[in-house]
């Protein structure tokens, strides 16, 4: 089965998030190493880079969170419209799912 455009976009976002977190982790490691050194210039520089990357990562996470929220809300609206337009079909689907879950639980 081929991934849809939304799935590919989600996978790309996940990979980008992993890269961002990897970069942030590297910067924090650099900060720790620089702190072990007595040179104040290295500490200040590493701290500034860490702060910048942390701010960037937070902004990206917030943007992705908002995008995820928008997508979830759109999907819920679509589902709500379907249920309102097809109430009997929705009841049948719900009953069918209930029977399947009941059968699966009854097997234990």
C-alpha cells in the first residue's frame, strides 16, 4: 500500500523533528563540554547556540502541534458531517464494531 500525501508529510515532519532534537542534543552536549573548560568565551558562545536552537525547536514543535490540532479538528468535522448525513449507516457501523469488539473480548 502506497503512503498518501498526508502520511508522507507526517513522516517527513517526524524525521525533521528527530533531526531538530538531534541538533539540540548535540548543542547541549557542546555546552556541557564547554562548561568543563575554564574559558568563559566558549561557555558564552555554546550557551547562546543552545538557547537559539532551543528556541527554534520550541517554535517548530508549537507549529507542528498546531498543525496536528488543525488536522485532527478537520477530521473530526468530516466525521461529524458524515454521521449527520448518514445516521443509519453510522448506527450500523457502530453496531458492527461493537459486535467485533465483543467477540474479541469474549475470546479471552
